[in-house]
C-alpha cells in the first residue's frame, strides 16, 4: 500500500497540529519500513526543523517540498488537471491533516479533524468570539466538504466524534477515534536560563486567544499574588485572535511585573518549563483534545484545567477539573496544590501514570490500521 500524507504542518507549526503530524509520521516510520511514506511539505516558509529533529534520519521516507505558497501550488495543480496524489506519483491513500486541503483525484482520502470549534462562530445567534465569523464560516464549509469526501475521518476524542457527526453531518460509520500521544517532548534537563532562578512559578502553555481564557487565568494569578504567594506566572504561546483582551488586562494588572510572556520556545525548553513549574493553569473554554495538560502530567507537573468539552474525557481524575468560569474554584484548586505537598505529590503520580497511556506509537499503530482497513475495503468492497 502506497501512502501519502500532508506534511506541511510538521515543517512550520510548533503547536498541536504540527506536533501531531510530526509524531504520527515518526511513529509510522518506526512501525512500517516499506514502502516509504510520501510526504507533501510544500510551503514558502522555511522549515523550523531539520530531518533529524523530525525523527526521519535513516529512513527512506520521501519529503516533497516545492518552495511556493500553497495558494499558487493549488492553482498550478488545477491548471494541470492534477491532484496532489498524482503529483506525488500516485498513492493508494492520501491523509489530509489540516482543514485547508489540496485536491485529491484518485487516492482514497483519510482526514484528521481535530475539533469543530469554528462552527460556533459560523452559526447565527450568540457567538463566543473565538474566531472572526467570516473565517469561521469558511473553515466550516471546508471541513464539511472534507468530511463528505473522506473515506475515513480520524478524531482525537469521543467529544469530537459527536461534534463532526452533529456539526459536519459526517457519517458515523466513517469516524474513528484515535487519541493523540504526549511522549513527543525530549526529557527535561534544566529550566532555560531566561527564567529567574529560585522563584516558584505557574505555567500556561497555549495560544493567546479568547478560547484559551487567559484573562480569567490572569485574575486567578492576581488573587494568588494578593494572598501572598511568591510565584511568578510563565505564559507560553503565540498571539491569536482576540489576544488584545489579555494584553490590555495584563498592562493594567497589579501583578504584571510577575508575568513572563514567551511567544515561542523550543520543544526541549517547553519540557523543562513544564517540569519546573509548580502547576499548569489551563482554563480553556473548549478543546478537541488538549495536549498541554497531558504534556504537563508526562513531565511530573499537576494540572488545573476546565471541566468541559474533551478535557473531562482526556484528563479524567488525573487533573483538578473546575467549571470554566469559576474563578474562585480555580484559585482554590491552585492553593490546594501549592499548600498541600502530599496532595500535589499524589496528583503528580496519578497524572504521570495517566499520561503514559497516550503514546505516539499507539496513535501511529491505530492510524495504520485504519489505512489497512480502507485498503482492504477498496480491494473487496465495503463490509455489509
């Protein structure tokens, strides 16, 4: 079976979608030696990773990387009357890994849909403001089209499985739940030198946007400071839609001198930061999966997060779960972890054990099984 995969996010994206594509392919390369997987990685932006950092050293995996903007490459393919599968020299299965896909002509399509959050701002009535409405509507339409034509739809949680069936009208028979892994970060070494030494800190690792709820997290931190805790707060993540709300609140915050914002860090530095923090504060309003809580657990850090969407399903009792807008609840959960070392230790142990269940090799194994199921169906016809 010849496989091809949209590898663009792996080359340039340091967030969840990039990690997913990098680690999925790394796991598949480990599990499947022949034939090589064809990876389409055409972008104008330079790669943020070397082949060694991608985990592809020593493999025969082929990376096809035309250095042109995607929109121009898409037009060129249409002009030539080709699909991306044909341009790659043919494939039995082509895996779409993002909601802005290239056209496929002959291969069976498998798509990964991480969430349907865009559907909230694309509908009429009250909108949460997670995305600009026009962009949300465009994403919804593209996701619906992708779901319609995909032979299999991979989702990271049962929550998203229900969402794609409800919001995208996907056929439940095509949907497969395959959780992500969290063992991708290198072992932590020591905290990066840009952190103050000897100062305890909380950490929030997420894109700064309205959905991630940084403004509430700031209010929680301000109350902890007012109660006399010596902690700093490290906020790791790029700026996203609506980030101005947080920046404005931070500018006027009495605790602003204790907040350190890091727009981007290397994967190894993130592991070190997570390992050194007293806790991860993560009051997100909605998630399709939620990697940072599991990453924190894998690095021995207790987690305080929201009781909503997929987070309850993915984190379970290994995290302290608080209603999304319960500011006092988040404060008390943080205080419990800070003030009770024995309780914090138990949470760390439970979290670490919980995180070991989420591995990229298992994600790759289950994804390869979907490809094989689809190949068999193409050869013999669908099961009745």
